[in-house]
């Protein structure tokens, strides 16, 4: 894979830049979801004083970013690591970031180039692992989980109202033979769908594929764990932005930022406040920032993106 093969469009680039607002005194930005390096390249090109630490769990896509960002030399450091692990271990010691960005979208690279079954538009092995180090694949879930667990997973992570119907169809199909490819799974879900669902605005398998990908990669649990630790290492006065692409992610981010914006952030079961009544962040986006009509026209997948940004105003310790 080469820099010339870049296929991903980084969403909300101008909006992210304007809200994170790099100052000349800012020295370090952590791009928690580097992907093919689009956002990082944009920031590095505009701010010749800024250094970036880029994180990604996928070695293959990180190789593309490494080549793309090579012109910036030692201003870029890359870590092949999940962002929740990075912020828990935090290998940078006393070096704290001024800016942090999470872009939670799955890169077009994974849909188009990875060959790991993220899309039902290509008939590929039913894998969906963002990192080869993960043991559980989508095929393992589909072929081995009990019907009720598959139904619950599709409902919870895909917000799919026909989850029980689809789980029943999956279990019936796997009795005939193992479900190995995205084409098999997409077709059986399509057949199990009522007529109006088959011809709806989106493919009937869309939410099921989302649910499997989230489950395989532990995406929501990783995000929940990472936000607090990322905020802890962020410098006071620093800014954190998060781009989400579906309501499950956005709900986690919104609730976390809201909890850090309260005057008292002690746990509700704690009888006496000992947090000194200090807000940890100021919310800079009262409503999430969404892409312009022009951006959606240029890049249709951006239509579901939402950006939320906070500024850290207190370095006090907090609990969640």
C-alpha cells in the first residue's frame, strides 16, 4: 500500500482546525485515530511549530500515513496502539498534549483496501478486525454465539429493530454450513427482510454489519475508557475534539463532556462534595458541528459526522 493509494476523505477538516485553534504556544497534538493521516497532514501543513503523535491499531493503514507524513520528518511520531491502551499507559511521561483529536469514523481504506469484510459491497472473508492481534472475528460471532446473544448484539450496537428476525435467520443458515463471507451474510439478511425493508433507503444489512464491527473491535468500551484518561493528560487550556458517526458514539461523548462541565463532578453516591466545585471543561460546541452541504455533496459518508469540542479549564483530578 502506497501514499498514492489514499482513498479516505478526512471529514470536517476546516471545522476541526478552527475549533481546536492551534496557537503558536501549542507544541503537541495527539491524533488518536490517525488513519491515512489526513487530519494530521492538514494541521502540520498549517502550523510549522506543531508536532503530532499519531495513533492507530492497524499497521497496514499506519504504513500509508507514515509515507504521507514523511515530509514532516521528526515532527511526527507514530504509535501502533489502540487509543484506550495508549492513554492508560501514556508513554510520553511529562510531555502533555495541547490538542487531542478523535475521528471515530472507519476509514474508507478499511472498506475498500483491507480485504477484511467491513463492507457488504465486496464479497470478502467475514473478519472486521481493525487489528490482527484481536482474537475474535465477525465470523466467530455469527457462527458460534447463541441466537439470543446475536439478537441482543445487533439490537444494542446496530439499533436494528429486526434484530431477532435476523438472528433467527443467521442461526438457521449456519446449520447448513458455516457463514464465511460478507456476501453470504448480506444476502441472508436481505432474504430475511420484509419487502419494504429490502427496498429502503439503506441496505437491510447495514446496521447488522455496524453492530458486528463494534462488537469485534470493542469500539464503545474503548471510547468510554479513553476519553477520561485523554482529558487527564491534556494540558489546562488545551482542547479536545471528537468526531462521531453514529448515535451510540455521540451519546457517550455528549454525556462525558456534559459530566465534565458540571460544577460538582463527584459520583452521585458520594454524600459530600470534595471536588471543590470546579468544572473541568468548557463546552465549545453547544450543538454538534455538522458538515456543510458542499462537503456532503463531495463526500456522502460525511453526512452522519458530528464534531464536539471542549476546552480544559481545570487540572483537578476527577472521577467518572
